[in-house]
C-alpha cells in the first residue's frame, strides 16, 4: 500500500535506496506475478511499476544487470505481457518492461541485452527488445567516449 497507493509514504525511512527496495521486493513480485489470480498479478505489476518509476533513466551501473533478483523479474513479466487477457494489464506490463530496460545505464544494458536475446522466445517481445537495443546504439554512437562497452 505504501508504494502502489502512496499511503504513508512519508513514514518510510529514507535510508533505503531504490535498488535495495527493488531487490528486497523482487522475490515477492515474482511470486505474485506468477499467481493464477489476475488481481494478485495486477497488484504485483502496480508495485513493480511504482518501484521502477523511482529510478532515473540510466541510473544502475556496473554489474547490476546481472543481479539474479532483477533477472528473475523478466520471465513472469513477459508472460504477463504476452498471455494476459486484459489489455490494461498487458500495457502496464509493457510499461514496466520499458522502465526495467531504461533503469540500467547504456554500458550495463549490454549484458542485459545478451541475457534477453538468449532467453526470450516471443517474437513480439524480441522485436521490441531489438528496437530498444537499436535506440541504445544510436545514443552510444552519438557519444562514443562514454560508452566503451559497445566499441
């Protein structure tokens, strides 16, 4: 309720970083996303969305894209995007997927893209990920000094 509904958010101690909150919550989010009850999986999406909105674009660096707590979010999130029958839930899942990709820096996304291309098996999600990868490459080619991973 604190994150999704914004209730008593001012009572949350500011000692927890955004990455800690996402890491600590990810195993519960994964479990809720895999639930057979649509309301539970939708609540998990809302929680994930509210946590991901806290990350500025390109904020996570180094080996954070290889964190298993983050990578475990991918499969159930893709299953929601592809197989859920409610359009609002699918679109919320796609927004979460976009925010998930964007929370990593361009250099860090490289290992994430390798993981995604090796694990994703739905053509629509793969196509979206390829487009996102191309957009990342365009940004990298504009500023080659900052992004040594892609050269």
